[in-house]
């Protein structure tokens, strides 16, 4: 079989198991019955299947085809494959070899075991597919360890790169680079934040005399947004301070044919001391695939910084990098120095640069003679668990036999028994005997559904007409853009694509101006809907529009908002109307008691505190809910629990460890993947103000000290403290009702600095004596601060110290006698009426008003974000 761009090569045979399942499916369809299984169970079964069965199951029905082709299932399948890696049999070996036609390369697979019939090494494998156009005599494997399932190949004669997925049998050729170089080196990496592979190429010795850069870095993204088939410069380039190190790394990689190694999110190139007058203290150039930045790592212990290097000690293959057990390692071949050993050093820590000698492989036995006599020796990786007795290290060798014959061998080494075993021995015949055979022909096969390039549909959308359509759709309102999906299939794919959704979000929110929408009553199932602020200003609210349920809204988090009631949370996109409800009753609901009335204000919804965060790696929103089951301010005793809701799954909430400190009743702030709460100093052992943080990536809580200016809480201190996010920075707010002002402090670079002081004594409607005032956002143009009391929203001018009202419920008579009676307010005409101070009366009215609200203001971002699941299959067969 042959592979062209983008076409997967699948086996033609149909297994007996598939035929049986097909018959069962037809029988069930004929009888009108089927084995109905929950959607989650179907996913649980399918995620463990080998790739070839996943492809076959796409033909069952359209819903399965959409499910098994989705990015979400691809990531789930990859995670399941990694989880089963240590329990599964050893992965298969991939190797490439020239074909008889010269202009194609054959890709084979074989298992990590000798031939079952004779016990001797295998002399061939199973043909997977061929790559037409790749000059077989000159093609080598750049990535011995596959990068998230993909392998990078290089055709030295045609100076062309290929990406292939052996599991899906797909291959693609990358476009040529416009830079002509004397020396270059490329590697394949993976950006976990964007879920994309990147090919990174370092270039030395530009032949263009007008180009003064001694080194250059370029990047190609096979599945980038609207692929335009070109390489681009790295985002931050090569720093001038690292030019000499990058130059030395490229020389070493080019002369000794040492490819970079991808580990811990970075590509690593090894330098050679022979390029310097004295041995440097750094040995490795590291390139972050996500950040596209360079750094250097310390040299191993056997380097002597400052000593004069000798070039004879740095021949081809003496020292090479390796990824082993998901860690960066270094292989040192001691045979040129008279010692028949290979040393494997492991990098323990990136910051300290400490190395540890992890393995020493002895090559003194009879079987090791072939390894000692080989011209090229490479350690390409391992299979099996590190602690398991099945762990084997894979060593490949290459030796020129006679005339046009080359012998390629693969060996396994057992670290526990120190046994060497040859599992594969093949002889290649080259039509050009004087050409030096490629150093590496071998890699691993990893079960993955990772695509090798942009799909044909995405390529079709990159036409001039599609680009013009895209620019028009980017300027439409969100609801209009959603409706345009139904114009045709091309528009549907365009609007549904992840790249368009991201571009729409960036285009609509580039000015970073705060946008306000109101949550109003609705006759629908939710009980509320969203309305633009200007529309609500034109239409005065009436008694019939009174919200039935008290709601609290979060600030937008990557295009979505969280609207919380006492019993449910709703993930919403107010621009499109998307919503998804999550029950938040919490565990042991019968043990919960209601909040004391003195604790209720416009920003509380029962005994819980809920926040919305975002995982940049999985591109998923997560709801973090903290429930109070007990809260006693007199004894300072409390009992709380914490649960997490992953918004991209239908699974129930999962319990999590509780925060180290009790949190207060104000909503948390989201900043760069972290959630922050102000603690509750009236509970627990400490009376100090502090901030509780939650790192979603690490799934851990921590404590951040408050600004030193914050006074210690006491029963006589009536100040309220909470956290907000302003201009992308965490801010701590101290509300002083006596001085009627808000002190806002911002945390930047690990240091607290005063940001704003908001004086409210001249604005009775925003007095801290009667309401809670929250700074929502800062206008980037005028520097005014948007303030929210729920009943009022206004712009505060820090210079004039005045507030411009944008919306006020007090201007509309929404409360009636019926509403007052519903709240069981004491009658002032009765002899049993309560007496209280003016300030207490106003405070009580504020708590009452928090329930008599026609609308709740919220900030939003124009976005198309949503979570759409493939429709659940009714039957398994």
C-alpha cells in the first residue's frame, strides 16, 4: 500500500469479531430491540480499544463516527493508552527501509521478541505502509521516541520532513523551508496548552548575505489555524546571549546526526565542548515548545568546566540525549576510552541541573561483540515499567558490511539481569554504496489517534472565499454567527471549528472594555435570561419581571459565566443563550443549616461559595464548590466540604480536599488558572486576614499572605475584606464602613502594591454602611472603575471621586405591599413593632432588597464558547 497526503491506510480484512458484532447489530435492528447502555459506559469501553478497531467502529452509525472523530475522544483515548502503558504488553517497534523503486520508503512493524519458531532474531517485520516520494536510501527517523504518537522523518536528499502516525498509517510531507542553510537540525514537540504538535528547526550559516543573524529558529505547526503551508519564525527568536550555544548545538546535531530530544515540554539539543576554547558550564540548549523560548541546562558531572576540550573525545555517538521514563537522560559511550560500558545519566532537576548515574551497561560479553564493532550505536528508549522486571532498554546498531550492504540490528538490555538480547537483524541494500547510511531507522509505535495534518475539510476552508467569509462572520453578533452555521456544510464546519471560536473571542474582546449585561426574569425553564443593558434602560422593569430566585453571577472566564442559585449552578454564555445546569446540593444535604440572616447580602446564595476556573491544558472549565455544613462564630467552629465539577463531562461532582482555611461569603477571583478566596477570620484558629488559592493544574490549595497594611480582624473591626480580579491581576479589597472607602491592593511579581483608594462618602447609594460594593473592572481608556452593588452599577472617577450611575433599581418602584408581606416584615403600626436604629433599619432593608431585584448585572465577553456533546447512542449494537 502507499500513503498520500492525509489518507489513512487501513487493513482490508474484517476480523471474525467484527463480523459477529455486525450480525448482532443487524439482528437487533430487525427485531426492533437493542442492548441499551449508558453513554458513559460506551465511552469507557471504546477508549480502551486499539486504534484499528476505533476506525472500524466509525462505520456503525453517524453518531459514533462523530464521537470517535472528535478531539475530545482523541484526548480520552490518549489518556487511556498512557494509563495502560505499564500494564500492556511491550509496544511494537517501527523501522523504515528503502524499497526497490528508490523513490519510496517502506514502514514496517515488529514485536520486541525473537522469532517464535527458531528463537533467533527476526530478519523482517510486517509492512504497514509506504510513503511515496520519500527517497528510501536517504530517509532517517528523527524522533526515535514518538512525540504523542507521531514520528518525524527526514529525507536528506530532498531536504524534506515527513510526519507519520504508524497506528493510523497516515503520513504527510511538510512544505519546504525558504531558508537555505549550511547546517540545521529539527525536532518534533507537543504544545499541551493548544493540543498541537510543532516542528522546530534551528539553522546555522545563512547563505543569504543580507541576513546578519548567525542562527535562526523557525516553527511549523501541522494543524495550525488555517494552514498556509509555510514556516514561521519562533515567537521570541534566539536571544543574542545564547547565539554561540545554539550555534554549537546545531553543529553537533548536524555533524554527528544527533536529533533533539523532546521531554518535559521542551526540545533539547546537546552541545559539544569542541566548539569552545574551554569547556562551558552548560551542555544543553532547551526550547520550550509552548512558550517558544530558549534556555540552557547545566553540564553533567563528567564535564570539567574551564578545561580545554579535545575533539577526539567527542566523536560521533560518544554522548547523546535520550528520553527515558518520561525524563531527560544522557547516554555516554565509554568504549572510545577503553571501557566497554554505556552510562545513562538522568537529569534530576531542571533548576539545579543535578545529574544522577542511573544505569551502567556492560558490553564485555560474547553477544556484546556486535555492539562493540558497530560503527553507530544508539540508545532509543525503553519499554515496560521502571519498577517492573519487564523493563528493557532498547539499543540499535548500524554497521557497513561489504560494498552496498548495511546491517541494522536492535537489541534489548535488562537492567536487572544485565542480559543483552538481539531481537531484529536486517540487511539493507543501497543503490549508492558510497553514501553514508542514515544513523537511525528505528522508532516505537504508540497507539494514538493523533492526526498528522489539517484535515481536507480544513484545507478547503483556507481558500480565498472561505477567508473572506470568515472575516465577515467574525464581525457578526454571536447569535447571528451561530445561526449562520445552518447556511451550508462549509459554514457549519467553519463556525464549529476551534480555531474560529478562538479567533472570534480575540476579535470581539480585543479592546478589553468591560461589557455589562443584565440577568432578568424569564418564563423558560431556567427562570432567568440575559438582556443587554441598553435595552433594559429603555424598558423600565415592572413587578411581573421580578426574579423568582436570587442569583449571583461570576465574572467571565474564557467566554463563559457562572450563574449560581442556592441549589444549582449554571454555566452560561449570555451572548448565545447556551447554558448547562449542575446540581450543587452537596454531600449530606440534610445536615446543612441555612445562613443566618445577618450574613445574607447581594453576593451570597446560601451556605456555599462557588467559583469558575479553567484548565489551559485540557481547555476545560471546572466549577469549584465549597459548602458549609456548620458555621459558629461564637465557638469559631466550622465544617465544610469541597467538590469539583468538570464542565466537559456528564460525570457527577467529585469530592476534593478542603481548603486549609475557612473562606468568607464573597465570590472568589479567577486569575490565570487560579482561584482565590479571602479567608474568614471569624472562624478557625487564626484571626489574620489571608487569601486561599486553588491551583487547578496541581489540584492543590495554598495560602497567600495579605498585604501587611491589612489590620488584624477583631470583633470591633467592622471592615470587610475580599478579593477581585482587575486588569488581569489579583487584587485584595479592604472595605471600611467607618471611613466609607475601599482600599484596593494588587499583587504583581510576588509583591503587594496599592492600586486604588475609592472614596464613597459623597455617594450615599454606594455607602458601605448599607451595602456591599464590589469593583468589577477598570475602563482601559478612561481609567474609571466599574462598581457594583447589584442594585446599582456605576463608574467611579478616581480623580474627581464621583460616581456616574449606569443603572439603578432604586429609580423604579419594584417592591409592593404584597412583596413586603411575603418577606414577613414587622408592621410599624402594630404595638409589637420592633425598634431599631436608623443604620440597622437600612441594613435590614438592604438584605430585603437583595431578594426584591428585577435584574442582576454581570460582566460578559463576546464569545461562541459552549460545551456540545455528541448525541448519546441509544444502542450499543
